C-alpha cells in the first residue's frame, strides 16, 4: 500500500486556502482505503500515524515518498503496526 499527500488542484476554500489530503491506497487495485484532510497548521509527517492508526496493515508493505523517511514513522510502522516499509534511498 502507498501513502501519498496531494493538494487538490482548483479547490480553494472561501478564505483562500487549498485542500490538502493524505491518502492510503492499494497499489494493485488503485483503491483508496483511508484518507484524511491535513489541517492548515500541520503536515503529512505528523498525520501519517493518525491516518494509519485504525487501518490493519499487519504484514503489509507501506511505501511513501522521501518526506516520510522519519525514524519515528519507521518505528510506528514496524513496532506498533507490525508492517514493513519501503522508502526511497
């Protein structure tokens, strides 16, 4: 499964801010299984753990872009969620 964040192109709130979503999707099926809007004063790094907290990823491999190459994220995936990860090198 992959974790990726995107700013929705062409979507602007009344106050002028853009909508930023963090999603988890299955590579093979192209299906989004979890999604969360990223609050304006936070970022994807902090929200990845919240997004995956209720998702059963035991034994799965999670991919993410270089932004998520964080020790605490790797620890969360391996120790807390019993999953593996693949980050770009």
